[in-house]
C-alpha cells in the first residue's frame, strides 16, 4: 500500500477522522491546561512577593572584657580560662563572637636578644559555639613580638551586619536571634613559649628562660532589632 493510499484512508474514513479529531482536541486541551496552570502559578508567586512583608534585622552590641598577664617559662604550655558572667546572658539576646588578643615583648633585657616565639590555641571544648565556622581563627603564632589575634563565632551565622529578610513576622525573626545557651561555660586558651637566647650568649647569668604574656578577652553580646520595611 502506497503512502498516498494511507493518507487517503486516514482523512476520508469516518472512524479515522473521528479518532484524529479526538486526538487533536486532546492535545489542544492539554496545552491550554498547562499554559493556564503555568501563568496562574506565576501570577500567584509574583503577587505573593509583592505582598510579602520585608524586615530589616540589625544588632546593638555590648562587650564584656577581661585581661590577664602571666609569666610563662620557656618550653611550658599553660592554659588560661575565661568565663562570661551570667548577667550578660540575662541582659542580652545572644553571645555573638569571642575575640582574643595575645601581646608580649622581649623582656630579658639582654642585648641582641630577639623576640621569643609564642603560640596560642583556643581549644574547642563543650562550650556551645560554632566551632566549625570557616571564619574562625582558633590558632596563632608570633616570632616577632607581633599581636596574635583569635576569633570564634559563638552564635551560629552571627556577623553583626544588618540584613533584610522576607515573610513571616517580626516576632519570628526576633526569636531566631534569641538564644542564651551559646557561649555558656569556660573557654580555654593554651599558650606555649619558646624563649630565644641572646646571640653569642655563653655566660650562665645571661639567659632568657621565660616570657610575660598579656591576654585580652572580648565577648561581644547583641540585642536584635527587627523592623518592618514600609513599601
């Protein structure tokens, strides 16, 4: 049977024409249905975005500081502890960040005696904090008497910058930034000193066997402020 005969039968046979008409009608209905659903959903999404409330989230900060100076012998490791008073947790929405600075100078008094090497490590422990935050700086080393600066994100995702959020309510966003469980407990800082000896030193009275190290702690607390942005 030739192709001409097939087409002739397809378009002239009544039963075939009915089946073809039904198929074409079905395809048209299906296309119209999908187009309608698509545009209705898109319109609803656009309308929802237009009517969705926007909020600004900002932070008012307050810090608690402490400082300790300790003389550490050459080759020794010492652990310094720090704990924030309970009143700070009671008075604020959250504990955002902990910053630690370690300062020292060459104190041997010997001529040509270079700076000692000081290493510091803020050790992860059972204090609830974001110990895995990629912005953390938990270890530092100085060989030239420069300041060692460490930082730990205590409240997850806290950076202190103002942000904007959409939807929900002001109470919802406030609750997201209110949690006094982060940062409760004792933080531990391990410090090690490797004292240098003056060049050419051979006399037993000329030695450098310790270093005075000053540690400053700064706990940054915050109160969250959520305000609706007027359209």
